[in-house]
């Protein structure tokens, strides 16, 4: 599906009498303008008039370019989740065309957010390391909420035939089982506070390589690596 096919799936909540400008046209105009450095409604309107011949290579824009006030009113009616899903679905579709990628799931608190907000802005992202694309991003209240957020992202993204990397927070049966059911391989950290898991992992390390294959029931495939620090680094 093209970008426009995905944008056409965004629900238009305007009444029929107010649908003077096509919603997909307005979304495409706005995306193009913002990517070109526009920062406000007036900038988007000016961009539209100056680039109308180029815009019409892709969309009809039968009613021309809406005023800045109309652009603002139209976008305020758009349901954010619907637009985000359409855009990330398109991005994820581009990803699925590129072999067996490495997708990194990670949560980060935005730099400087703690200085301006009492509740820090914490985001969970899925990042395609090969193409440099952020496949999906979701805001969570704090780090402890990363686990359900990542599991929800696994339901949204096409991760089949990919390698997913996760930190030790997500070394849990439910999460790893979800990865297996979606047809993905994974690389996950194990910390020493997971005593039973560490014990099993170290046991696998002592086995000949040909016996390591499927070493734990929760694994689709696994090769366990010892990443203990050298003695000189143990402070």
C-alpha cells in the first residue's frame, strides 16, 4: 500500500457539509510542509501555495490550498491514534520489504523532560537498526510500564523473520513467548538477579555448541554468550 492508501484509512470526523477540502490532501500537505521545516499554520499555507504544482503531481487538490485557519480546524478533528497508526503502518510496511532486520525495543526518558514536567516524559520505541526508521513509539507513565507497552507493540508491528533486541527488563516468559508466536528471533539480556535463569544459562555454556540449539522451553532458538566483565573491570 502507498502512503496515500494508509492516509485514506484515517477517519474523517467532519460532517459532510464541512468536507470542502479532502482530508488526505490536507494530511499530505501538512506532512510535506513539516518535513520541509514549516513550524506553524501560516507556514504550511504558504508552503502549499508555493509548491502546489509539485503537490498536484501526487494529489488532485481540487479545492486548492486551504487557509491556515481551515488547516488548523481540519487537523483538530483528526483522531491522533488513527493518524499515528496509519503513518507507522506505512513505515512498518517499508521495513518488511528489507530482508531480516534487527529491531531494537527500548524505553527512554526524554532529555530535559524532568526539568519541565513533574511526570517525566517516557517513550517506548521500536527502532529498525538497518534502515534507521522508528517503526512505532508510545508514551508510558514510567519505566515500570514499559513491559505492557512492549507487548502491545508486538501486536501492532510485523516482526516476523526479524531479530528483536530487548534489555533485561523484558526477559520474561510472556514477552518471549509472544515473540516466538509472531515468528521472530530475539536477543535478550539476563541479569544476575534472575538466579535460576542464570544457572540454566551457565549450564548451557558448558555444553558443546551442537547441543545448545533449543536450550530452554521459552526459546525459539538460542546461543547463550558469557558477557561477564574481565577481572580488571570488576570494581
